[in-house]
C-alpha cells in the first residue's frame, strides 16, 4: 500500500542521508520536478500521522490506510500545485481531511485507542500515573468523537498534531477567526460532555 509508493528509496547511505535531512519544502520541490525518491521520503515522514488521523475519525485501520494511500496518490498527481509558501504538512493534511470527509460524509466517527498510543506520556512518570492519564485521554478523545466533524478536526490538529491556528486555517480552508471560534466551541462542548 503506502509502502509501495515509497519502496524505491535509494540505498546508498550518503544519498539517503541527504534526502532524509532535507526539509519538506525542498523534498516537495524536487518531487515537483519528478523526483520520486523525494516524494517517497515525504510519504515515509507523513504516512503514520495521516493514517493515525484518519483512523481516529473512522475507527477502521483498513479504511484509514486506503484513504491515506489515496491522499498520497492525489498529492503525487498534484505535486506541481503545492505552494511552498505553506508547510507541506498543511497541504497533505488538507488532502487527507477532504478525502476523509468525502468518504465518510454521513457517518459519525469515533476515536479509537491506537491513535492515543501515539501521544507520548511524560518520561519521568511511573507506570500507574501514565496508565491513569492514558485512560483519561481515551475517555476525553472518545467524548471528542461526539463533536461535529469540524470541531473534532480542529481539536485533533491543534492538540495531537500541534498545528498552529494559522496552519489549521490553511489546512481546513477556514479563516483564523473561524478556527479560533470552533476551537473555543469544541472546548466548551467537550466540557459540557464531561459534565454529563
């Protein structure tokens, strides 16, 4: 699947190092010139995050992988349209969000445990504290799954992907004010759900 896109990475150590040390914008520029190896590095960098994001919305790993693969195929087919004034992560997440929305337009989606395992626990905590915090995160993200799709997406991008308001705005195609309002409403609605 996604590995098939990135299977042609060069094996000569000095060349692999130069590709893996390149910035996303540099790699996307080389990919726009036809360099498949540059694009495969981007796929390797972003596929876990994209699959995780989609899986959190749909709850089915096979569907998440399929949609993620479609997102990377669409990105490759349209790499010349990538505008390097913006982060590559914003662009690829925009594609993934749109494909996910199209695929699951009329279905409610829930967050499942695997995405939460990607959230790091603090290194200096004991296992009991880390487990308790993970359970709390699980419950919180499950409640977040009850929010509207836009509110969930903004919460996820802001907290799980640590995107700025500006990046989220570019990703979902809303103004910064709209993102802030939806983030505020998502927090408020999540608080109401917690109080029930």
